[in-house]
């Protein structure tokens, strides 16, 4: 046998060996079984390390975390999904609060040191007429608001969650500005103490500097409008108002979503995408949250919320990148979740893939786990993929638990809701818990949320289960859809039309 013949024989044997090895990994074993715990733990440890200073949106540490995620995606063969790089940069601005503010209408005066929050007001003084609309949602707004300040309740008719309510403010402002209103004053009527809301929104708040959240449109929040004033304004249709304030200033502080794409293997199905998502931002340090600097530990590490979920996202990138599924995969690590789901909402308003091609979103987020035998899934029975989610968890010795702590309305409090609102079936895959108890609250948004306090064996199984579940849904023969009558079903039908 010649040397050349021997070389071809060796090459043939190597290729045959590779084929059987790959075939075995696909048919004989679940690929996600091959994920290694030390590598997954290294993601968790780095992203929740003290050096990353809590990954607050807009800060340098947030950019470092984004770069780490991008380079891990690159390593796993995931291509950039937002232009030449992995970053979809969001034009955030940090609001420097007003120091002076007095609003008067109907004989009642609100002051910035008590019951008024100047959210955005670039002007110094203004006066005119104020009119009342119940919630000032777009379908309530008429030409009657032109040249007037609009007073309305915060949120919507069925919206009790503060983050979702503040998200609605953006929609209200856009419509009111279009109709020529002077500005918006919302009445706070939530369940959280006013002082907590005022502190949260009044220190270093961030806005998106684009037309959907115009910083030039005055937006205020008041607490405790008297029944008499409300009756007067409703009966007379309008009252005079005056506003005196030194206004707010804005400093540009951009922050990126990280987006990657993996092409599917099926010629017919690769035009459909499964979006795998997790937010990587957290709440920073005591200093960045304007908290006292005398605490022993000043860093909110965010291991559970949400370095845990980002690690699962990277586990899916690794295993799916090694053996791609039939459908294409969109990997997105969101910034801005902790300031109102802003990163995910920005993405669904500025998608890098047409939303009609994104047929499912498997989001992962959580506050931690108090039960290491389950995965808690918000929307498990609503999104048309229960069989795949159950199987994905069972492979790694875990069972599913649907919609824990229903009183918390958790389905609408994570990034999945940005996709759901557009019609895309979108559950959240969370570390196991059944209720918001002391085991959860012990570390939730606390400096104690560090990698060293996590059950790493459970973490490892959770990451594997998330990655395998993603594979099963991406290989599913039929497209998932909302359960009949779900509140997001009409948006689903509008988005996909006859493709449903």
C-alpha cells in the first residue's frame, strides 16, 4: 500500500469515526448531557463577581458583562445577530432629578419634597388648562387634549404591577404628544408605599432617548389627589394649572442588548426562529442606587437574578452550537430589565429578525430557588409547548411547576411579556419555587445574592434542562400557539395571520 493510500485510509477512518460519534451523540445520547458543570459555573461566578459591580444598566460593568456574553457566543459558533457585532446599543439617558417643583390645580398644591415626582420636565415653568382622562390610554385620547395638560391614573384598567404600569406611560406619552397635549400627570394608586416609588424613580432613573419615550414631553407623578378636586375636574371638564420647576437634565448612558443567531438545519423550518432570552443587568451597588455607603457589603452581585439565567442561555448556545436543531435560534441577553423590562421592549420594537418569523420565546429569569426538584414555568399551560418543557426537565431529574405565586402576576413581570404582547408564545423558565417566602426573599435583590450561596448541582441540572428544552421546541413538528381564549391570542392571530 502506498503512503498516499494509507493517508486516504486514515482520513476515511477518522471521518467515519466522527460520523458515528456525532450520530451517537444525536441518537444515543442527549447532547446536553455532555455539558460540563465547571464551565457553566465559571459563567455564573464571573457574571456575579464583585468586579462586575452589579452590572447596572449604563455603567461600565454592564458593558463588560455584555462583552463577555458576546465572546462566549462567538466561541460557541453563534454569529452576530445585530449588524457586524453582537451589540444592539440602546440610546439610554440617565435622568438627573429636578430639585425644585410645585404643581397646582383645582386648589390643591403638590410639592417635590412631599407628593410630586417630576419624572421628566425640561422646561422651567408652564401654565394652562388640565383635563382628566381615566387612564389616558391611546384609545381614550381625542383632539380635546390639544394644548392641555392631561391628568390620568397610572397604568391601565387591569394593570396593578408598577413596572408594567410605568411601561404603559411610554405608550400614553406617544399618543398624547401626537395629539398636541402639553404633558402628562399620572396619579399614583399602587400597592407600594409612595416614598419607595419616589425613591426608586427619583434617583438616576433611565429613559430611552428616542421618539417612543420623548424626554422633552413633561411627565409627572402625583400622590393623593383629593376626591373633591377629581370631582371638580370631571364635572367642569378642565381646570387651570401652574407648574414651576427647574426641570430635569439627561446624561447619555447607552447600554447594549447582546444578540446572536444560529441557523437551523431544516431547509423548510430554518426560516422560523426560537428566541432564547435572559437579562444580564442587575441593580449595581449601594452607591449607584443612592443607598448609604456604610453597609458591610455594598455590591448587589445578582447571581440568582440573573447570572443564573444567562449561564443557562450560554449552555444552550454551547450545546445547540455543537449540534444545531431544525429551526434557527435567536440568542438575546437583555439589558435594562431591572428598570422596567426596557431592553426586551426595545428589542421587540426594533427587532433584528421580523417578529412574524419568531415563533416562540423561551425566557429564563428568577429570584432564586427554594425547591431543587422542580423548574417553575410561568405560562406552562398557556403557550403550546408543555410536552417539550416537561420532557426537557424530566431528562435531568426535574419536574415542572406551573405559575407559582399567582398573586405576584409573575408572567407579566419578566422579559417574556415583551414578546407575548406582540403575540409570540413566551413562557419564563425559572429556578424552582412555589411561593415568595423567606427562602426566596433572603437573597432577592440583596448583596447576599452571590455564587457561593447557590446549590451548584441544581444549577447545573437547570442549565442542562433549559438547553434541552430549547432543542425540543426548536425541533417540534408543529408551531406552538396560545391556549384558546388567552389574553394574548388576538395579538398572535394578528402577528401570524394565516401562518398560525
